[in-house]
C-alpha cells in the first residue's frame, strides 16, 4: 500500500506495481481509479496544500483549479487520461476565469504551477519505480496538462469573445442613446459611469469622415482612442464609430496631460493624428460646440453632423470644419421656402447659358471665396483671367446683377450658397406651395 504522507516512504504491492504500465494502459480513458489514488485526492490532504500554494504563486482564485489536481494525481498513479466530462468541467473553469477578470496567461500559470508542484510532491511510489514506469507516469501527467490547458484556454477565449460582443453591443447602444438625447436622463447617467463619463460636465463632439474609403473607420477608432487617452487622459472621453463616421466625445475644457496646457484646437489635433496614422487616407473633421449635460452632448453632435453635411454640400475642402463657422449657412438652410425663392429669382436665368448654369455657378462660388479677386479665381480654376471676367459679365447680362458691385454681391453670394444647399442645378428646385 501507499504511505498517506507525501514525504514518507512507499511500499509497493504486486497489484500497484502493475498499475502504471506502458503506453497502452496510459491511453485507456475509462480505466478505473484505485483506492490509493482516491486517497491521494482527498480534499483535506496534501493536494489541498499544493492547490493553495499554486494559487498564491499565480495570484489566481484557487477555485479555478476545480478537479484538475485530482485528474493529475490519477494520471500519475494509474495512467488514466481525463474523461470528456472532466475536460468540459475544465473548459467551464476557463470561462469562469474570463468572467472573473483573470487573464488567460494567469490561468495557464496557475495550472502549470499546480502541475509541477504536484509532481514534486508525488509520493516516492512513482519515483522509486524503474525508468520505464516513471516515464509512463510522466507521459500520462504531461498529456493531462496538455489536454487541460488546451480546453482551459479555449473556454477562456470563448468567454472573452462573448464578453467583447456584449460590451460592443452595449457600447453601440449607449452611444446611440447618448447622441440621440435619450429622454431617460437618470438611466443615461447611470449607464455612462462605467465609461468614465460625468454627464454633468461640459462635453464636445468631434466627427471625422474619411473622404475616400469608409473601411478605414474601424482602424481609426483604435488609433484615436490610444492617441487621445495618452494625450488627454481617459476621463470623459469616448471614441466610437457610427454610420461610417468616427465619433469622439471629449471634455469641453480639454487639457494636455503631457504639457499641462489647455488645448484650443482639439479638432486640429485629431486631424493631424489621423493624417499620421494613414498617409494615403484623407479625413475631414467637424467640431460641434461644447455644451453641459446629457442633452448638450446630443446638441453638440447635431452641430458637428450638420457642419459635416454643409461642408459636403458647399464643396468645402477644409480639413477641419467648425460648427460655429457655419451658423449663417444653417440659418439659410432652415428657411427652405425663402432659399428656393432666392435661387429661383437670381440664378434661374443662368440655365440659359450655352454650357448650362454649373460653369457660371462654379465661377461665382470661387470668386466669392477669393474675396472677389479675379486673378486668384483664375488661378484656382486653372483658367485665364479673361475667361473669368467674361463669365462674370455673362452672369451680369443674364441675371441683371453685377458680381463686382458690393451692393449687389451679397444677395448673389447668398443665392450661390443656397444653390449648393439645395444641390441645384444637379437637382430640380423643390416646388413652392401656392400662397
């Protein structure tokens, strides 16, 4: 029989001498476990000491070992491979480790530490045998370690993937509710806490849109989250993607944690980092103004989104678009009836031009953008100054309004802006209701 104390001597009976046999016995999964192996696996004996020591060494919860040490002891004494239900139990322990926040490397360290400590403490019955039988015992133990660690990691990874999917789903839902301005403010405040957001503070929304490929947005989320957290800290910062846009929520008063100074142009910082991360990608960043409270976030988001939309309609090539700089255009766009009337009255005659209204409209747009300088207009449009002056004269002839006359320029300029907001002449003007 076997001495109950791990350090004591061991005597082998003929039956026990036959128990640890060659590889054919090691591979038998359903081989019965003898009474000596059961006694080795008693919960209040030396295995409990091994478990506690391994858990302390790996700094991991002891309950994650489950029946693992019993399976190892059985393998050392009988050569038994773990059964399917036992491996499933280990797989569930891997899932539990992930749910408890135990890293996969930490869980594996726990199992390996427990294995080598158990092997050191195995009674001399194993180490006193001849070389072949000791080799068979070691092979059985190594197989158990391999099988157990494999399913442990599989369970951990499966649980982590599930947790990540749940976190991403919760994150997307929270971002949608936050930007929409969910009416349940108290619930919104509660949900914001795990993300490190204080909805009582002032926040600002930045939106970044790739000019070419929307596929680069997911990569940009990772890049910008790292860049912003390193530069400004992780409080009151939230980076996500929505509708092929990069969404960045930052504090209204942003401070550089590296230099200790206030940041006056966070949109410019974001654009520079995006340009560095993808040299072949071009981005346009729009910034809403900072507002306090949960509803302030939704308001800032709407400003940034509308600024991005206006920039596209107005064909603005600016890398950074500030919502406050487009307030006039927002005012114009909100009174569509007046805007349609203005475009129809001042610009409809341009359609009688031989080349249509678009060439003359583009010339007017560039002319007003350059401060009514014909030479700069010609340079930007890659044409001669004579062509520019000819087109301006054509506008005056068709509309009766002189673009060079400061008194008449404002109305014509507003009509050109209105045409871009209405996507005219590419689209027909909306019908006006009868008064």
